[in-house]
C-alpha cells in the first residue's frame, strides 16, 4: 500500500496530484483517511467485499405497488416540477425499484434528478417509508452488510466525488456525514467502481485528469472513516 494520506477535517497536504484541501468533510472533527491503493489490492478486496446481499426480483408485485404509494406521499415540489418537464403525470415516472436487502428489511428506490439519482428507502415488511421525506445521494450507491449506505451526487459537473454515507436500522435511514472531493471523478468504466471493503472502509476506482499528459489517470483509493 502506498503512502497514507490522513485527513483530519481540512489539511493542506498534497499527494500524487490530489490535495487535501480538495477534500472537505461535513463535520470538521470527523476523522478519515484517504489512501492510494493498487489495482491488485482493489480487485482482491472486491472478491471478498462487505456489500450487503440484495435481490432485484420481487415475486409479489403488489408489495412494490404499496411501496410506490408510500413514496408518492413524499414527493417534493422540485420532483413534481421535474416530472411536468418530462411530460409525466407524476414523479412516479422518475422512480424505479432497484433492490431488496432481505437481511436489512429494506427496499431501495431511485428517483431521477437532472444529473444524478437520489436514493429513497422503504421498509420491506411494512411498506412504510424508512427514509421519510429525505433523499440521499444515490449514484453508484452501495449498501454494506452492517446497513451503511454510500452514494454519490453527480450534480453540475461529473468531475467531483461527492460522497454521502447513511445509516439504516429497523428505525429507518438517516445521514451520517458527507465527504466532497474536488478534482476526483469516479471511474465509471470499472464494472464495480465503488464497494465496501469492510465495515468502515470504501474502495473507489477514480479517473483523474493529468494536464501534463493531457490524458486521464486511473487510480484506486481506500476511504476509511470513524462513526
């Protein structure tokens, strides 16, 4: 593993073209490390990842319909306006079922926005909202075995890693914190560009623009945090 870059809130160190001042945490006292790793390390951890098991097929379609009805009550004015722009009668046309996490009793739904997908969660056994009126960052989203959700926001420009981490339990889903990296972009060419390596570590494949070579560099990082 390469040299460790430790970020405690907001530091001014540089590493391989990535600067610590290009990263900000939602809470200035939140401890996290952002460490370069090799492609070999990335692929090895992918084979033993800490992602939650999920299924995408629900035998009883009526359960999903009830979940859609629960989400319908939470649509905000922006989503309603966007639906009109897309010539839809309801934001339901922007909403799709993505996954069922059986061990966490959660359904994941995505709601489209202009540039990224927003995540919304429903309790599978009751069809009640787990995330309420909240919307979470959802692009390239991944759930951990322990019920931690990580997703990206891709608004405005695609060259930022804007990461949000959330916690789920039988009481619902709520945000923990965000990490916004300016100057890094996720490598969408990877089949699995982001995954949980363990209970508090995310591995990320990135694409960084090299102005000297006028080309993209493909790098891999481990984001470890305390919660």
